[in-house]
C-alpha cells in the first residue's frame, strides 16, 4: 500500500483518482489547491503526489518547487495543456511523469504504479561511493560533491547521473535513457534527455567532461 496525495481543484477528478487508487490498495489524501498540498507535505510523508498545474492560490509548478525544498517525493503532473514546453518545464523541475487531461484513469494508475515501482527499486541498498578526481558520488545517500562542495540536483538529474555512473564507459542511447529512467510510455523526446544533460553538466562544473556526447547515439559517463 502506498500513501498518495491527490491535488486538484476539481472535486470530480479527485474522486475518480481516489476511487481507482483505493481499488488498487493505496491510501489517499486530497487537497484542492497547491498551498494546501505544500502544507500537507510539511506535516506528512507521502509515497507519490498526483498534482494538477492550474489551481487557485498556488499553481502546481510553484507547489512542486516548494515541496522539493524539503521532500523528495515522486510527482505526476496533470494538465489540460499538452504543449511540449509545458512538459519540458515540468521535467526540468524534476517531476516524474506528465499526464494530459482528459486522461484514462486506468492509464493514470499504470503510471502511478510504474513510478512507485521505480522508487521501490531505486531504494535497494548500494554499498558504493564513487570518486572521480574531485567528483564524489554517493548513490545510497543520493549526494554529489564537487571539490568537496555539495551540489543540489533535481531528482531526475540525480537519477540520470547515477544511471550513467552505474553504467560507466557504456554507450547509452537516448531511447534507453528515456525508457529506463522516465519509464512507462513516456511522451517526451530526445530534447528531454539533452536538457537534463545540459543542466547536469553545468552542476558538475570542472568535471562536466566526464559525460561524453556520442553523436547520433546518446551519452556515456567516461572514466
């Protein structure tokens, strides 16, 4: 059983998601706006958040930023807008999936379960701290330091870096990165990977060149 927080200003949408979530054995808490969601996350721990973007008081993107300051909770965004820009902006914030309204409740549940499954798998212990010159990557603790200074990454940037490092010196296609990191039926494209790689390199500073671009293929962590 997972604890889900459903955030949407439309009551009928919250009720539909609650019905399907509880049928799948999950515990559900509801919020009608982003401000309430931020307050609930300060008081409670959740395994996953399903959150609409356009809401009163505080929109979904702003709520996501506030929640990320204190909690690393997987987030699936809901939106009536399916433009590529909106999706890419969400993924740059570190969301885990993006679902366009109107949506199939069964598909949403498949996405919820896929994200929960990836989170469960990612929590398996890894007894390894990797050091590459002045770059230290502690996978169990989910920390990265550059020349002794801790750098802050988005959840997806952590996932991407850890995946590259765990498969160091192996060429990884963009399709494989999308499939293995973003998972179930992701609707994005190659630019999602390229954007995250660009941000990741900027954060790694003098060690950005460890991430090598393979033209026409993808990327690899070369060490």
